[in-house]
C-alpha cells in the first residue's frame, strides 16, 4: 500500500512558497488599505471641514461666530455637491440661511470650487417668505389698528 513518509521539500521549493505567501499577504493588505481608506474622506464631516476652511480664507467672515452644518451631500468620484446651512452661534433656526457648494477633492481634502449659490426659492438671511392668506379679499390685514371712533 501507500507509505506514510513525510514529503520533504528542497530549499528552493521552501523559498518559493515563502515568496508566494508573502506576495499574497502583501497584495491583500494593499487592497484593504486602498479600498478601505478611500471612502474615509467621503463623509459629510469632511465636506463640512472643506466649507469651514473656505470660510476661514475669506477676510470678511468670522467662522468662529457661525454654526455650519451639512444638510445633504452627494459624491461623484472626486467631486461633491453639498447643501450647507449657516446660522449665528446661539441663533435660532430662522436666523440662518442655506447655500449650495460644489467641492473638489485635492490631496485627500475637500476644496470649494467657486462661490456658494443661494438655493432657488430660499429667502436671504433666513427671512421667512410671506404666507398666502386664507382671508377673504376685502378683509383688512391682520394686526392692523381698529378704525378710530368705534366702540369696543
């Protein structure tokens, strides 16, 4: 029958096997690093930091006095479109405004391309748009004074 003697490899075969194992492990590690870390900068926080960096470069703004939050963001390879809300620190939600930014990834960081655009239909500086009234057409405006000479 068959003998159960262990198989002995030569030095050349052992070196070859070690080399194949090393290269396989190296390729797996490289793949994990490339694919696992590549999405790390595609986060709303990374985009927010890019917008804050842009605001810091403007001499007419004080980013320390503004709360910046990313409302929505969409990523396309090395570009991102984000809707960002701004409001003064300590201010209410009605005291802010929203702008749309296009960003580009440069060196692992997001950089704003051009100026931010106001959203269509948005009111500047958080001013609310007047609401349509459901009052009849001949009704006096709300909050107006009573005509003089009328009794209570």
